[in-house]
């Protein structure tokens, strides 16, 4: 297949592109700098707020572009988080509608996030669970609404609600590795909050599977089948790196330093990848121990 990828130079995008190539697909990358080469891409096409993307000749589109949620959530930062996802997806879906039906991509996989569920304590969450509340929950709901509009053009849509991604070369892992290897790690807040994580290799496999298999549609949780509490996460990292983890960070301190962004570390989301499991998908790294062992080895 010829697969268009937005955000192809990002952390997840690089892994999706590399895996697509090993599976024999061709990659067309979309970028605000189309003259800059993208590793492995057959072609780089322009896409910006002023330039609607050219989707001709593509069999599928995987949409990963979006401003990082890390950083102080000023009004400007919040607007960038929202607009890059909601307006960017709206523009991409409009291009799908405008593409000639005979050459229109048949599948559209749009990144989403488990922030959709909000702060839910010990509740076990699947794709059919109700949305939560809060800034990220509101953004994610609006994001998915825009993506699902592509169905009206006869395009199969999958929204992948991605959890905490662990992988070499990006995401949360380099920070976690450095902090815990230095012996400065510790639980956050009470430590009872659930973290739904996933190895980046499984993210790439899930997104590509959704793009290339017509039986996948709707929403899917892109997480490991075994979420952990923050206390378990802390213990696993400390033991795997043979370091102590004796410096807990109180919730009030996190809220003082990070304000609303503290929810990224204190909110509890116990998410299960029911759709993937029902389709028979087998994770390469189903447990945190296997994932951390792999990452330390790398």
C-alpha cells in the first residue's frame, strides 16, 4: 500500500514509517518543510494551515501531527494543543472529501489519546466507556468528532486512543530513564493512580494494522493489556535499573509547580485495549517488565 503519514518525523511517526517499509509499503510524508528529506519516505508533500494536503495516489492516511502537550499550559499553549489537533484534522478530512472518489484513500487512522476518559480512579475503561471531563478530555472528544466526519466520504476511520508511549529515542522514556538511573525517582502523589502505557513498537503495529485491515473501524485503545499503578511503575523502573526510589513527589507540590498540567501525572486512567484483543492482536511487550527490559537493552 501507499500510506500517507502526517507527523512522520515525530517519535511515533518515525517508528510507524520504519515498520511500514519493513512490511513492504511505501510512505508519503506530509510536512511544513517539503524540501527537507524524511528518512524512508518515497515523497514529501507540503501541508500547512494555508496549503491543503494532496492525498492523490494514497491508499491510507495515518494522521499523527499535533503540538506536544508538554510545557506550561498558558493560554497560547492550550490553543496550540487544541488547534493543531482539531483544526488540523478538520483540514485533512476536508481534503479527503474533496478527493476524487476513484482515487480517495480508503482508510484514515487518526491519533487520539486516552485523555478522552479524564480522571477515572479505579474504573476499568474500554472503548465503549463514556468520555471524561477536563481540558484534554474536551480536546480529544472534539478531535475524534472531526476525524469521524471522514466516514461521510466513504472512508473507513479508526481513532487510536494512545496511552503513555515508552520507547527509545523519544517520548517519556529518556526522562524516566535518566531520573531513575540517577536514583532520583519516586512515586507521584499517592501512587494509586493508574498509568496506561504502551511500547512504541506496539503503537506502530496497532496503527499500521488498523490502516491495512478493513475489519478495524471506530475507536481503539492503543495501550498495553496490563496497566499499572504509579507505585508499580516506580517499583519496576527502580528494580530494573537497580536504583532506589525513595523521593516521592507530593501531589500539592506537583499542582503548585505544574498547575493544570499536573493532571498528566496524577490523573488515573485504567484503560484496556478491548478492541485490539477482540481482533486477536498480540502485543510484543504486554507487561511493563518486558517493555523496560527491552528499553534498557536498547
